[in-house]
């Protein structure tokens, strides 16, 4: 597991998530630790190296 920092698509604050490279493709929902809005996170790894990270707002 390692910590990845990114900008919240709602409040624009820098936040972090813990990523697990043992699963090569992941999509999940994580709430912003600042504004509490839900963020859809898509992550892809290749041989334990982060290849893609995308954080998008959830349309409500």
C-alpha cells in the first residue's frame, strides 16, 4: 500500500488515498476527507507501478 495525493474535484483541496498495487485495476467510491463529497476513483497498476489514476465527481 502507498499513499497517493490528488486534488478533490469538488473543493480543489489536496487529499490522499491509500492504493493497493496487488489489484491491477480498481474502481471505487471514496469520500473527500475535506468536503465529504463522493469521488469515483479509477486506478490501474502494471507490475506494482501506478499507470493511471483518475478521480471524478459523482453526478447527483
